[in-house]
C-alpha cells in the first residue's frame, strides 16, 4: 500500500509539474487574475459583436469557416493594395504628363503673346507703309520682284551647271601649272637681262664692231621671251580668276547647306535643351560649339551624354531635311546609353516628332530606355527589341 501510495504521489507530482509548465507557457507574462479579466472582456466583446457587426455578411459557422473567410479577405486586401499601387503609378505618370502639358501650354502662351505683339507691330508697320505706297503699287512691285527672282534662279541654275562642267579641280591644277611656268619665265627673263647687261659691258670694252648681228639676235630673243612671258601671264591670270570664281561658288553653295541644317538642329534641340539652345555648324557640316543659357561650349568639351544627344539631333535634322524628297530611314543602334534620365523623356518626344516625317529604326536590348516614344511600334527578335515608327 505504501509503495502504491508513493507511486500515486509521484504520478500526481508529475501531473502537477506538467500542469504548472502548461500554465506558465499559456499564461506567459500574465497572472491568473489578468487572464480571467481578459477572458471576461473577450466574452463581453464576443457577445456584443453580433449586434455591432456590419450587416450584409453572413456569420461563419465555425472556426474553420472563419479562417477561410480571413484567407479570402487577406487575398482581397493584397489585390486591393496591388491595384492601389498600380493606380498610384498611373496617377504619378498622369501628373508628370499634366506638368509637361502645362509647360508646353505656358510656352505656347508665351509664343502666342509674342506672336500677338509681333502681329500688332506688323499691322502698324503695314499701315505706315500703306500711307506711303498703295496696295496696287506694292502688288505690282512684288510681281516684278518675283519675275526678277525667277530670272535670277534660272541664271543661277545655268551658272551652277556651268560651274560643275568647268571641273574646279582641273582649273586649280592648270592655275598651279601656269603659276610655275610664269615663275620660270620670270627667272629666265631675269637671266636674259643679266646677260644683256654683261653684253653691254663687253660692248663698251670692245666696241660695237662685228657684233651688230649678235645684238640683233639677242634683241629678237628678248622680244620672243617677253611675248612668251606676256602670254603666260595672261594664261595664269585667267586660270587664277577661274579658280577663285569656282572656290567662291563652292563656298556659297556650302553656306546654303549650312543655314537650313543649323535651323533644323536648333528647332529640334530646343525640344530637349530649351529655347536658349543654339549651335554653330562648321564648313564640314559638323557642330563646332553649343550655346545654352548664354554659355557657349566647344563640342569637344561637352559631356558624353550631350555629344550623344547632339549626334542624334543632327542625324534627325538631316533626315527631316531630305524627307520632303522621299527621304531615307534613320537607324540607331542602342543609342542614348549615356543620356541622363532627366533628358530621356525629352529625347523620346523628339524621336516621336521625327517619326511623323520619316522612318526611325531603333535597335536596342534595353526597350525601357525608349518608353517615352509615344508612337513606337515594337518588334521583338529573340532577346533584342527593335522599335520602328
């Protein structure tokens, strides 16, 4: 009996220890009184929930159904958060677009105000001009000027054709050859004069007996040399005039190419750099320097991103100039890699504008760089994306 009582006491002791451990684990940092109070509060809250809950939703029948409802609610909440994040991104994109449009509108308003002022000034000048000359006389003068202009264009076309047929390079070679011949003739003339002086000196020493024939021969030789020199000088002057004329015409033609290219570059560049943007284009049709905000910087001193942007703008300007004559596609291979994110959007707008007049093809493995090109059509080839618009 004692052994059984001891075993029962040991078992009861273990049960008490297990109960104490379970109680400690369940209570954690609470006391029994705090747990009792918490249970009472929860009981009151559960009892009051049916009357205070939102109407229109059925109560779950058990804890498993409640857990399923909670899972569905969490999934719906996550989907709602994702939709909200997408909506916020779209709202941010729309906000940036609104700011861009507001900026364009402000620029348009400024341009409109300037145009209105210019129109008023022009109207005043027109009224003053009409006070001095009638519209009929002015129209007649314009017609006469247009006739003169057409005649001048025809004459210019004829002169240009003649200039092309005249072969400027051949004329330059002829001029150089004539210049060398003239120098040799002048040297020969100086040598003959020296010989003449020497002959005259010998004549004074020996007298003129028996040398009249030699004098006559020398004079004839001198006359022939003088005539030959005169002819060579005439030829050299003609060759020089031809070379200078061809060079002047070639310079004028190059100047006529530079002006429209510079205007087109500045028109496109103002979209990216602002209205204070301007460039200087050299005789080789390359950008020599850029002016922005009144500060002029040589092209070689610009950053890599600025050089890259000006290169794209120059190629688009050339394509737009020839677009009216049929044009050619413009191909860019993974460009704008050095361009700042602040200018990526403006370059996208510029590419989109050029795509309205000519075909622009972009080869890239980073399509996101050209997401601002609004009218782009994307063709994917394996891991490479090609944009054409």
